[in-house]
C-alpha cells in the first residue's frame, strides 16, 4: 500500500513538473510579446506626429491645391482686392505728404513774390497751388467778350473755384475703390464660406455619415475664406476713414490759398 501510494505521488509530481515546464515558456512568450509590441508601438506614433507637423492637410496651401475653380476664383478676387486697396493707401499717403510739402513752399516762396504770375512760376509744375494760381492769372486775361459782361470779381472767383474743385476731385481718386473693397470683400468671403459648407454637406451625403474626416476639410476651407474676407475688408475701411480725414486737412490748405489768391487778385487794380 505504501509502495503504491509512493508511486502515485511520484507520478503526480512528475505530471505537475511537466505541466509547469510547458506553461512557463508560453507565459514568458506572452509576457515578452506585449513588451516588444509596447516598445515598437511609439515608433509609428512618432512618425505620424512628425508627418502632421510637417504637412498640414487643412492649411492654406492644401486649400489651394485641393480646391475647385470656384474657390480659386474667389481667392484670386480677394487677393486682387487686397493688393489694390494697399496700393491706393500707399499712393494717397505719398500724394498727401507731397501736397503738405508744397503748401509749405507756398508760404516760403509764393506770398513773397512781386506778382501772382511770378509767384506761380516759383512753384513746382505739378503743384496744385500753381494750378490754382495759373487759373487765377488766366481768369484776368480771359475777362473779355461775353465774359467781360460778368463782374470781374465773380468771374475770378468762378475760375479759382473751378480749379479748386478739380484739385479736390483729383485728391479723391481711389477713395471709391477703398469704399468698394471695404463693403464688398466680406460678402465675397461669405460666398466662399457658403461654397465650403456646400462641399461639407456634399461629402456627408456621399459618405452617408458625418465623420470628422469628411467635413474637416470643407469646413476649414469655409472658415479660411471668411477670415480672408475680413482681412481684406478691415484695412480698406480703416484706410478709407484715415485718408478721408487727411484729405480734409489738405483741402483746408488749398481752400485757404484759393481765398487769399482771390483777394490778392481783386486788390490789384490791373489784371494779375
């Protein structure tokens, strides 16, 4: 009995040892596999993160590359509007600054001359003050015939006023463009926004589901078009208001010169 029990115990011990020997490699392989997979997993993630940083599929470059003809036309219109408004702003600032320098030249040279004609010759040929002074001189020479029936003071005033109005119209050139860009560019950008939303709805309808990858591109395109429209409109509106105030200041100097010129010509007993 004891011998049989000893044999049974020995057999059980051998079976247990065999089971443990077979289970240990499998467990070790299972434990090693996740470790290896965990060690290898960050590599694709790092590569994907680097790809996202270097290549943004929803940027302006991707918008231009993946957009249709309508979106590209809207972008081109907005770019042309922006370039035109900035060109007008720069040119008007240059013109206003030049007229300010010419107004100082009037104080230094014109009013110290012996006559209106000699004073006008000392001004720059492109000066609006010389243009008005020449108009006053010509008015004194054209006061004959039917014009001679008009009072001399009224005729001179008419000629100087007409020249002053021409200067004002020339100074106002380009302001209508800024007003047009400031008032219409938001709506042009809004059209691009509506077109992008239309593409988003179309992508949802084709895919049959509203997943983020289907709508991210078109919605991002719509938001970019809205931002560009506002970026074009804001400088145009601010530039228009700023230049308009500067035009008023410049025209004050021009009208002051016109009034004084009219008085000087009338004070002369003979034509200027």
